[in-house]
C-alpha cells in the first residue's frame, strides 16, 4: 500500500508539500497540486481521514445523535440534516442514544473524538447540566427536541404541551366530554408535557380528569394495542382518545377494530406527529403535525453557522404544532 512518502517521491516534492495538497492548503502551488494528484492516482493512494482531521482540527462531517435510527421519526430528522450537510459538502456520522444517559454520553464523546465540529443532539437521558457542558466544549453543538433555558439560543424544540392541548381541544370542540389519554411509558419530557397538555385542555373547558382514563405503554403500535385493551377493560366510558403518537393511535385503532368498535362512529381518535402512517390508516388519522423536517434543517443550519461564528441570522427556536383534521374524529355537537 502506497504511503505519503511514496507519493512525495513519485511527484518529486517534499512530504510537507503532499500534506498541503491533501489538506487543500492555499499555500500549495498549482504545479504541486497537479503533480501530487497525478502521483496519488498512479499509486492508488487514499489520504487517511483521521490524519487530515489532525492537521485541520476538523472533518468534513456533521455528527448526529438520535434515540433510535430505526424509528421513522428519526429517519426523517436524519434525512433533513443530511440535505443541509450535502448542500455544504459534508457527510453525516450517526449515533444511537436509546434515551439512556450512559449510551448518549458515549455516543457524543465518540462524535467529538471524530473531530465533528457540528453536532445535532437529540438526547433525553442526559441532564441539562451535562448537555450544557458538552455545548461549552463544542461551539457547533445544537440540541433538538429539547429546550434548555441556559442555552436556548442553541435549542430547536417543539411546544409539546400546546400540541397535545390542540389535539384534546379538537375532540372537546367536536362535542366529546369523556376523553381518555394513551401515553408513552418513557420517563422523558415529551411524555410529561403531552399529558400536561391533555390535562390542561380538560381544565380549560371545565371537564373533570379521571386517572382511570389515562394509561401508559411502549410508544409503538403494539403499545397502543395494549393500552387500548387496558382502557376498555376498566369499564369507564369514553368517546374520544388522545394518543402520544401516531403509532400508538394505529395500535389503538387495531384493538378497537377487533372489538367491533367503530372509529369514529363509536370512539374518536387523535394521534400526534403526523407521520406517514397517519395518512394511510382507515379511517385516516386526525393528528398534530410535528414539523421535524423543518426543525432538523434549522438545527443543521444553526450548527454550521455557529462553527463559522456567524449565527446572527439564525438562532434557537420553539416551534408550534398544528392540527391536522382527517377522518378519525366524529363531530357530536
């Protein structure tokens, strides 16, 4: 395998000159660039990415941490960041955190050790203080789907409480008074804020909350099936259900179908996220739009701007959810 010394000998230049060409130094002359590139092509020499990073103190990469890359929600996030990365001639390094503080910490440190100056971090296990410390170490670090007041200018988040309130109010304004809530069993802020939005909507409209109408399960279609089965087994009447996400709503719908309970004629159903599945359920799912693509793009652009020291035109933001009305809610007014 050819080495940098072989390339220097073939090109008739010094090793330092080869290094300048490889790292695109403005000090490299046109003649040196041509001779070194010709030598690298002839010898099949491929510059080592780590070596380039040590010289330039950076890489051509944006680091991204998500909870689970297999989740379509995070797939959409990654795709949006990748679009910004490619527009800026960069590539992605991706890590999974699984909402576990230790795994998240290890993944962030790995991305930092890989010389990523831009980091888009979706972390739910690490504390605010730990993320603030990482932000102090990496000027291009941006937190997504979480608001930390001390670094609010570097956070891109959604008002989850408002989103759930909108979903619940849609059912209330459609004439429903006995409302259940299916929540994720994860101990993360999204779950707490969305349930709070549901409870605040009931309070706002002078409706009494009933703990028997609140259940938790895994935030998946299987979890939604189990949660709806549990709700039905409790024997407490309800005509509408707000779900933590669209997949739980899909599972809930499946359980209702098995019990010959019609949606929306017997029970109305609301999701959250407006994922692809929402449009293809039958009936089509009314839900709350989570603008993750736009949020992820802004997070990536903010990160790159922070690295350049030019973030005056873009800053952190709290996005607002919006109601998407389809066919899973019946108007009883």
